[in-house]
C-alpha cells in the first residue's frame, strides 16, 4: 500500500489553499496575531457574561414568581426597591375578569444577626411560596417547606459561607425575631452582597416591620385563555393610581434601574462598553496587520497575472479564518475565566451560549471589514512594484 501526502490545494479550493499558505508562511507572526485577538475576544465575552449575569440576578425573583402581571405603586423601580401600597387591593384585582389569582408580595431589606453574633443584611422576598418556581438551571434542597410556619426561609447556597454554616437548617435573627432557614436554592446569588431570603408574604411583612394592611406589590395570574393586554387594561382602569406591568416589562424596568440608575450597574456597564470597544480595536488592528504582512505576496501574485477576484477571495478567506479562530479560542478562554469567577468570586455571573456565538459572528464580520481595507490597498499598488523588489 502506498501513502501519499495530501496538500491543502488538494482538499480546499485554490483561494483557500493560497490563503492558508500565506497565513502560515510566518507562523510566529500568526501565533502572535491569534493570541492578541483571542485575548481581546475573551475580554469582550467575559464582560458580556458579567452584564447578562447582572441582569439575571436583578430579575431572578420576578421570573421565579411566574406571574402574568404585576400591580405596583408608581414609584416602584425594581423588585428590591418597591414602594408600599394597600394590601387589600389584591382582593379587588382578584375580582376583575380574566384574573385567576392575585397575591400580595412584600420585599425589602432587613438587618440580620447570625449565630456568631455578626451583623448582616438580607433582601427579603415575601412571595406566595406555593407559586415560587426556581429559575432555569436552579436547584433546591433541604427539608420540606412548611408553608404555615412563621420561621422558614430559602436562601442561596452562595450565602452559606457568609453566615458561617455549611448547610441547612440554621438560624438567623431578623429584626429581633428568630428565623429558621430550612432550604437551600441555587441560581439566586446576588451582586449586592445581601442574599435573597425567600419566605411567605406574611413572614416578610413582619420581619420588614410593615403594617398589616401594606404590601409592596401584587402578583397576578390569569385564567386559561384570558387576554393579557385586555386584563392589564382592565386593572389599570380600575386602579389608575397604580402601575400595571407584565412580567417582561417589570423585569426590564428592574434591569434598567440597576444598570443605569445605580453606581454598581453604571460602573459595570461602563467597564463593559470600554472593554468591548478596546477589544474591537485590538482585534481589527491585529487582523489588518496580519493581512498587510502579506501585501508584497499579493502584489507579486497580481504581477504574475492572478485575477483580482481571486486575490479578493484569498484576502477575505485569510482575514475571516483568523478572526473565527480567534473568536473560538477567545470564547473558550472566557468560559474558563467565567467558571473561575463563578466558583471563587461572583456567583451570579452567567455564561449563556448565545453570547460567544454572537461574538464569533461579530469576529467574522470584523475579519471581512479588515480584508476590505486591505483589498483597497492591493488595488492601489502597481504590479511593477513587486517586480522591482
């Protein structure tokens, strides 16, 4: 049996084979280009992971309640920073056509003391716990929930170390009252440093020291087949002094509040924009320099009679291939950085596959853009220039 070497030109179209040869002619330069572009891509992807995780953390409780509509005071900015309204509005909302259930919700921040006597702050989320559903990918463990208990709660696993415990159950003192934390959940790590404590509305109301006739929102579930917009308008007509939002609208309002109206979100967003811009500039510069390095070869090929259309495809193939390789490698690095961050620093960072896929697509576009600039340079050069070298 005879073996024979398979060349790139035998596997790929001539344009791709030529682009491969030109790209690998100086492998050191190619590796430097790929390393620089990959690190830039990883910076972009990592910053987007932070933004997505930040938004997810800010809206996790809204999505977990799985309500169709929310009735809020006009001043309400986010789930964590709601304004008080009358609790008995829930009975009136429940009587509107299309509404299956309307339940009051109590949210806010309260001081806590752990078993070591150390102070802390918890973000209380008083919900209809029987309606509480974990976000996608979340987990729950611990003793069965005693819905009638006046001293139970769910807390995210990332908060256990903060209270000096390894698991549940454990006790906290909130607003001078003993509270038994009976369940651990995952997917609710908070960027505020104040862990979410999910309990019943009555418990949260008492621990927040709210009057008995006050809540901070009303979650509304519709009957099967009820029209969302029509029911929303009906509630707004009966209660013009209140704001009625869909779950998507409420989540968007909370995300905008945390991203644009707070120092934490504003700083993170500014850092992400700067990182994204710097990454784009570095990637574009690296790709453009990689194509320019082969400029003499291109002019030589043109002097030898290679058609301009062929050279165009060679340049485009070279730049796009480098950009795509950098996109894949950079995304892999970002996943590694994200996993380390989630494990040791920020439990709320998210790593959705849509982020690197979008960035890789953007890398392909940047490769195309840088190749267009190089093509213009090639067209302006005289073939005789290559013959004089």
